[in-house]
């Protein structure tokens, strides 16, 4: 009986695969922070000083002692003596005493004695050295305190964190210009099939251009890996074994596309068994598309056989390749970007099978005022698993869980953005 007729649910299959991988001992490197977008930290980052390290104003206005403004209003303003202007980029050479104020700009350093800032629009200049205050200010109003953002010695980013634009900005604000990150995971990609040719070539009748090396390669790069292409291998066991063994020796993950079905010509499973223990863990996933997917582990490294159909290969790349890369990077688990949307048509499904449908998202012409996901419509894109543009025109993937026999038009669904 073909192995893949015994199908595992995707979540169970993924957990099994990850459990057989070696615990990550990520290699690391120091890089410039501006170049670290999307990288994973290899060490905790500790704040070398508080941020901010001086009290600063968040508005244009007047630095005051808050107690001098208590009770101030339009009908009964407070009057304060103007003693100067806070220079930007320097500490003020004066301090605020009772009954005094100083002009200050956004980001300016509060003078000693000041504990609040009154916004400019709540003031008026009466004469050259006197300011009317029309609104009381509370202690700390319109002021950022020392260490209010980050305290000295605080762990601001933990090992395994993803560096996004905000994290990069925070590191630069602390004067941290180099950072230790995990080296990218090398992922070897092998395409198989006598009918598959390089995209630069013109196909003869019966030939197809290699798509999977490039869709999966870019997915690998997006997920924190480095894609290494090992070419197109003919339907010959020895040739595939040689290419796979070379890729496995040089990479942390190997992906073989095509050769994952039960056909007598499809030999990926046998090749995986020959590469190391325990070999094939799963041959067949209870999902559509991508049922004939092979998940293997060879001496602690993942070897994944994906279907040759481009849509099946890429959808299962999201489901299995990306989590493997994240584990090898030691990345902290993060929720995937999703959106709630209203399904526009009925979608059938088979009980016990998990289905993933490419969908196009658009603003709903008939949203309700209560919200809850019906502001966006999810329009399924119908097409076969060898039609790459069914996925290229999609904004996301809609999941039909295995305990459902389908979804109905009007259902609010969660869409994984791709």
C-alpha cells in the first residue's frame, strides 16, 4: 500500500518533524544595525544608559514649576516671569525658580526646577518678560522623564527576537551601532524531473520551466534563510541521491520538489531513507493542496519532499519550511499576519482534511457598522495546483479546518496574509 495513504494532519506532522531536528546551536556574526532588518538576535541587548537620559519636552511651550500654574484658567490666568529660552541640543544655563518660566521647544531639555511644560496655545505674551498661563499643568505633563522609555541595565531585546524597524531605531537611539545576529540558515533546493528545464530555456512540447526553485528560494530568503540551488536532477535514483547528499552536507535543510507521490518513478522517499536516520517521518499530509508531501529527518537535519505542482509546493512551504527555518534560527514564536474577512461564496471541504484556499481580498461594498471582519471580502480563487498564477493573484490563504465540511458564504474567516 502506498505510504501516503496513511495521512497525518498538518499540525501533527509539523510537530513530529520539528521534534526530530537537532536543537539549534546557531552560528552568529556581528553586523551593522542598519543592515539587520529581519535578522534574529543571537544575544540579549542590555541598555547601556537610560533613554532618555535627560528630561525633555514633548511640545512647544513654556517650562514651568507645575505648582505655579494651579488654578489657572481663561478667566483667571497665572502670570510668570520669562527668564530665557532653552537652547536645542544644549543644557540650559539657568534654572526655574518659583514664579518663573522659560520658552522650550519639542525635545528640549527641561531646566532644573521645572517639572512640567504648558503648551504654547494655552499661553499669551503680556509684555516682553511676562507670560499669561490659561491652563494648569500637572507635575510631569508634556514631559518625558529620565528612563521613561528604557531604564539603565534593562534587557531591551532578548535573544531570539526579530529585528524590525522599531527595534533598529531603538538600538540606534542607545548608540548601539553593531549587533550580534544569528547567521542565516542555508537551505538546499533541488528540482527533479526529466521534463523540468531552466527558466531561461525555451521548452519543447512536454517540458516545463522550473518554478519551484525560485518560489521556494524567495520564501526561504524572506524567512531568514539563504537559498542554495543544486540544479535540476533527472529521474535517476543515483543522481538524486548524490545531489541530495551534497546539499545535506552543506546546508541545514534540504528541499526536493517533485518525486513525492506514490508513483514508481518517484524516488524521493527512498533517497531520504538513504541519507540518514530516522529518514522518512511522514509520507502524506491530510491537506489540500499538497497531500503527497514527505517530511524527513536525517541525522538531525530536515529533508522535505514537496509536490512538483507550484501551488502545492509553495503552500506547503509556508506550512513546513518556514517553521523549520524559524526553529533553526532560534527565533521566538510569533503570530502570523492574519486578517478577518467575510467569505463571498460557499466552499466545500472533506471532513478530516485541512484545506487551504488562495483568496483575493477587497474592501466590502456592504460592511456592517458593528465591525467584526465583514469590512473586507475574501474571494476564493479557483484553480488547479499546477497553475502558479492562481497563487500569484492571491492576497492570502484561507484555512478550512479538518473538522468542517466546508464554509458558507457570509462566514467571517481568518486569512493568512502571504
